[in-house]
């Protein structure tokens, strides 16, 4: 679901700890960290209209936070940061790379999706990736609306069971 201003706070709270950790990795002074976090939060809210929902929200927020850290560094040389500008960029890059590693749940879901029958996979892709409504999918695939609803319901249930099974097997 794309992030809107209405659900911004919920999405922001999901990544708040990560954002604080990233800023904390770059700024040793706790009061400075808090100032930068607060300023970053304000900038994120004010620039929300420029957020591209095709991008990772977390990556977008990290980009703004890293800019705010660098801006603070140039503005306030009397309180030095723990790292050079190159090191700060490396820290941001490390956070970006860590996002590429997916959770076991995402891996399990991808595996389960790969084993769906073609028709079911097409319907799921159209609904969740292309964001088409059931009515549009039915029209496009020349199927009844009831068939689309039944398929979506059945596939969701199967995917849930499949993911739970794979996660339980992984726990051993």
C-alpha cells in the first residue's frame, strides 16, 4: 500500500528505531543526535509530497537523514562528528545494503509465490503488483468477478499456510 499523509505516522514509527540507530552511528553526542533526528523528522514531513512511492520509504528517509547529518557537520564545526564525510557516506551505504537482505518471511513468500499455478500467480500479480481492482482483473482476464474473488481468497489462504509452514520448518 502506498504511503499517504494519512498513514505517514504509522509508517514513520515503523522505521524510527532504524533511523535513530543510523544517526547514532554517525553522531556520538546524544543531544546532537536528538537535534538531528528532530530536524530530519521535520524535513521528512515537509518534503513528503516529493516522496516517490516506487522507492523504499526507509531508503528515502535515510537519504534525508544523511543529508541532515552532513548539513549539521558543515554548520557546526565546533562539535565534530565521529567520522569523516567519506565514513558517513560508507555508513549510509552499509544501511542501504542491509535493507537488501530480506527477512525470512519475505523469502518464504517469494518461494511460495513461485509455486503457484499460472492463473493464480497472474491474478495475484495483477492485484498486488499492478494494483488492479478485482473488477478490472475480471474484465482483463475475461473471468467472472466471483471467480476473481474466490481465487484471491483461496490463494491468500494457501500463501499464508505455505509461509507459516516454511517459517516453522526453518525454526526446526
